[in-house]
C-alpha cells in the first residue's frame, strides 16, 4: 500500500492525521533535543572537570534557588504543553460530530463485519468517501479487538457487551491498511483488511450498486415485531405498558432510583439485555431479558430502528455531552410538541 516520505510513518489520509503527526514530531523533537543536550553537556563536563591531579578535591556547591527554579519551571511548562496539545487532539477525536454518517462494525475472531446504515455489508473491507465525516459504532461478538487505521491515525478498542465509537474524515482516495491492534487469539495477525477511500460520486455509485440489502433500521423493525416488543412499546414505539421509544435516542431519561441519563446505544442495549438494571420512572420492572436471544448485529438493528423513530424534539438536543450522547432528535417532532416537552422537563 502507500508509503510516506518519512520511513516508518504511514501516509496521512484523514483530517486528523496531520495534527497527530505534528504532536508526534513535537514529542520526538523535544526528546531528541534534551537527549542531545544532556549527553553533550555531560560529555563536556566529564572532560572539562576531570581529575587532573591525585588527591584533587572539588569545591563544594551550596545550592542555587535560581538554578533550581529554572530547571523546574521550564520542564513543567514543556510537560504541560504536551498535555494541553494532546488533550486538545484527544477531545477532538473522542467527540463524534453530530452530522456524521454512521457505520456499524462488529469484530469477531477473526474478521471485521461492517454494515452501512443503508444496509450494505462488507467483510474486512470498508468503503468510505472523502470529505464526509464517518462515525464508526463498534462492538464485538467475542473478545476484545481493536479497530486501527494507521493512515487515518485512529484506533479504538472494540469490546463485547459495549459500544465504542470513533470518527474520521478521509482526505485522499486510495487503499489503506486496516488492522486489529489487540491480541485476540490465534489468528489475530490475520484479522486485517482494507479501507477503500473513494471520491463521493464513486462511493455513491458503489453504495447504490450494492443496495439489495435491508437497512439495519428496517431489519430492526422486523425484529421489533417478531420479538414481541410491540406489545408493550407500541408498533411505532409510542409506548404503553413499556416506555415510549419514539424520539428516545439522545433524550434525557428519568429513572425510578432518581437518577437521570441520556439515552445512547449503550443504554438501549443494556435495557434489552438486562431490563431490570435501569427502570424508567413511572414504569414497572415487567420486561423479560432478551440476553442470548439477539445477536450483536441484531442489537444494532434494533437500536437503529429505535433511533429512526420520530418523536418529541429533545430539550437537550444541543447539549455537548460527548461522543456517546449526541442527539438524533434535531429533525424530530413538531415545534409545538417540542416546546411542551421542554416545559415538562424544566418542571421535572
Ligand atoms: Cu481481533 Cu486481534
């Protein structure tokens, strides 16, 4: 695949790769500078102040506040510059943009199963367009894996029973390496693939040429019927004996134990697999567990369906609660109902 002009550094092909590289070169530069400075000065002093006469005794040094202040403050400032710069890039990477296209990733010994929100599936290949923000929602069927695209400078663990996310925006068409970066068993080294970055028009053609498959949301709707969720949550998630699901995603949820949370993928998953863990205020713990009855991919489909349900506009849709919690509620519901809901929330 493609190489960079610097040995051992993969080519940069995303909007963050330049920023990550700049920080990396800064860290390397500081390290090299001080290594040379200290070893140079050390060598110089060893030669200059060597013992020339037998029984020569050095002049004792009583200490210097000025010197000690300088060699404490300067390294502190350098260390804090690394922290601030690193934190800035970290937060930028950790928070997925709200308008990103979602792609689902399921890791399994030893392959990557990928599904686009329009339904196309891929194995060990990920097709993406340049210039669009892509959010990966990732989980594992078995053990811990790690989704790593060196050219994009992104890497995140993929865990069973949890959703992790990461995002990128590709900048250069081409084919890049995809690795599993967590030792996950015998064929870990074979858990590799390709990321194919295309021009947006080529990508749209590719997407429409593979559109025979059902979108996760539609598949999720069928599961919602066949698993009997409709009997308590309503055919369109309008609620009943169970809480309303329409417009749930990204909304604040009030629990019987007095706590509140923002409904994200992890919460919905927990509520399906372990419904007793968090009971919504005003409801009884009557839901049976669906653990073992739905596969990780089916869970993603059900979550996609719930995300697609239109409901009230969330009062906290513009919050900044982080990557896990951005709201899908922006274009949901009517303004009147939204205002009503906001008032209800304020009263609570
Ligand atoms: Cu999956 Cu290593």
